[in-house]
C-alpha cells in the first residue's frame, strides 16, 4: 500500500487530535480529475473551497466538511453550455482500522487522513443527472432543432393542412402523436 504524501492538498494530519479534541481548517485546493457525470462536471484544477472540522473520537477522526465547487456542463434541454456552482456537506468517520462489516468505510493511513475519496463520493452524488441552464429552459424545437428560447413565442412550422401531433385541434383536443413501428 502506498503511503500518503502529507503535503497533498486533501491530506490532513491527525497526530494532534486525541479523543475529545477538535480543530477547524479552511482550504482552497485544486479539484481532482474525474468529478463528473455525463453532462456536468467540476473542472479539473478548479478551486474547491473547503471548510473542514476534524474531531478526535475513540474510533478515529470524525470529519464534517463543506465544499463549494464550480460546475460546467451542457443543458439537458437546449444543449447550450452553462456554468454554475454547488455546495455539499459531508460527515464521515475515518477509522483507525476496518471494523467488522465496514468494508465501505474510510480508513486513516497512520496519522494521515485523505479526504479525496469521501469528497469525491459526496460531490459526484450531488451533481445533477439532467442539468439545466435555467429552471424554465424550453429546450429545442422537435421539428427544426432551433433553441426555443431564441425562437420566440410565434415559432411554428407550416404544414400541408395536416394537424400537428401534440397541438390542439379547433375543439381543444390534442392530436395524438403517431409512431411508426419498423
């Protein structure tokens, strides 16, 4: 097993923490690679702002942290790029040794604590699966692909007299969408 580098941006020294003692730290660190889901990510190297509380407990070190991170992505409706930010809070126990049935827990490496795995788990779980550039993004026109926010309220397509699926008929009943099966 490789020893942690105590100078790592997400590595904390816990030597001075005994049971019942605590300390708080504020750090700005570069975001590690791979904090992403399909349409949104925390850019690698972007500034992550961390507020970390370390508490010595009999089993190890209890970490309570808040992380603020910038986001970049692509809107799931209109496909335009956007930027945003997220804030996550996590609380995890870093144990001295693995207990029975705790295979998924976090362990201390001697007196060093590597926050990256817990931070990665918390941030990636918080990322939206279908991110939007705005809550009211209308998306794209299903017929021509134009961004509906740019097209305006009067956007429509001429038809050859046939009624368009999904549009109400003069009686107010929407025309059902017909699907062609192959």
